[in-house]
C-alpha cells in the first residue's frame, strides 16, 4: 500500500447498508474509491464463519480491482485472509503486539483523537492514522464529540508526518476542509454506503479531493 491509496478510503460492514454489500462495494469502486476497510461491528454484525465468508467475498472484489483490503480490529481474520492491512482503535490490541504478529508488508492503521495518541502511534511505528471524528457522526455507536479539521492541522504542525486520513461525518460538502488541514485522504462510511447512487456519491467526494 502507498499513501496515495488512502485518498478515498471507504469503510463498510453489513449493517451500514440495506443493500447487498458486494454490490455496494462494486459500485463504490466504480465511483473511484482507492481503499476499503471491512468493519463488521455493532447491531446485527456477523461473526464467526459468516463474517469470514463475507470478508472473503469483499476481498475478492477488492483484489480484482486492485483496491487494498483492510480489516477492522480482527487480527485473526486479517491474518487468515492475508489482508493488505489492519485498522485498530485505541482500545483494541496494542500496536506493539500488532507489529509482532503481523507480517512486515501488512499496513497497520490506528485511530487517533488526541495529539498524545497521534504522537504515540507515530513513535510506535503505525503506518497511518485515522483522525476524527472530524464532524458529528451517528455511524459509530461510541463516537465522541467532533474534533474538527483544525485538530488534524495541529497534529501536522506538531510534527506528525505519517499519512493521515480524516474520518467522521465527511461528505462532499466538507471533504476539502479536511484535505486543506493536511490530510492525505478522507475515510467515509455513510456518505457512500447510504447514498441512493453509490458510484455517483463516491465520485462526488473524490472530485473534492483531487481538485483541491
Ligand atoms: C481509518 N471511526 C472513527 S469515526 C467512524 C469510525 C468508524 C465513523 C465514520 O462514519 N479511522 C479509520 N477507520 C476507522 N474504523 C476509524 C477511524 C474509527 P461516517 O463516515 O458515516 O461518519
């Protein structure tokens, strides 16, 4: 994976859409997403074999379009399917354990909300940060108050040089603000997964990123 792959980073699990997840992913790819995270969490989330089977299906779609496939939180699953990356939160498995367990070529991302979290993650060798919530979001059950693009800008000013994606409440109306603050990309769930026209929604966000 490269930094460029983080430009339009789509995240989805089966409860983020009322449509077929494979169809949604295919449409999002046709709309121009550059990276995908499988995040099977919350109400009605699949587990065990069902989760593994869905992960494989979505990974197949990613592989056939050369889009990196990242697994949220579940290290066993990420290793079992040989995902391109794993993304963890602050309360999930510690970064040092992850680095020990995952092959060198597996990208490791971590969520960071505060400056201290960002600095620690950079020092401990995270490959990228997911910084947010930028704006208010109802997608994440335990999401906290938004920190705004200026927090991301402060991280840059304080010497955080690893790749950053902004996340939380991002859509075509505010994506540019996040890029202007110093992000390498934006990460989006509902603005794409819940859109009437998935492909068009992805393209609309992407336009705001590439014509900054
Ligand atoms: C790359 N996270 C923070 S806010 C949010 C999530 C899932 C909800 C966004 O939904 N960074 C990365 N991956 C993650 N899973 C997180 C952070 C955690 P919406 O776009 O609908 O507001």
